[in-house]
C-alpha cells in the first residue's frame, strides 16, 4: 500500500495530489524503476476515490514519461523516472529552502547569517563537506563535462 494522503480542502485537484505524491515517491526512491503501481481500481479503493480520478493521475505520469502502462500487466515506474526524480528532488529541496529563507528573513535574520548557518549545519551533519566545494547540481555536472 502506498503512503498517499488526499486533502480535500487543499484547493489542489485530487488527481494532481496523487500525481505529485507519486512523483515524490519516485524522487525519494520509495518507488524505483520497474516497480508496479497499484491498479487504478486498487488505488481508487484504497483512497475511496472515483477510478477516473486515479486514471487521470496515471495518465499525467505516463505523459511525463515517469511510468509506462503495459496492457494486461499494469503500470510500472520507468527507468527514466530516476532522471525525472533528480529534477523533482531539486524542485522539492529548492521549495524547502525558499520557505526557510522567507521565514528567516521575516524574523530579521541577515542573508549572511543564513548562509553561514546553512553551511555550519551542513558541516555538523556531514563533517567531510568542504567549504571550498561548489554545490553538486545537474548544472555543475554539465559544466564539468564541457570542461573535460
């Protein structure tokens, strides 16, 4: 059973909530390439939803290339979902960082202090991080490849 939660009061369409949560599960590695998703009826029953709502979420995931539907077999996470997952992870992390920045600035923290605290906390979690190393991102990977 997938750990999906639907919030009928969120203002976001239910099919989008399903799609976003499935994408998050793929990005986090909870759902891996080759994993079979619950059938439309199965997930609709689990969430007490109309099967058409789940079908719409699955159709979006398939259009995005995250899953593939195999007639008579089910819906499976595609190998390319890991690439989508990396982008989704970055999007999620950037959103979290944005929230921290907004709240900290509202509390009158200086941007310089925020940067220092962020780096210090990173070093507390992983002392092997170097202050001189640039962040590891998809963009940096592309830059590294063009330099070589």
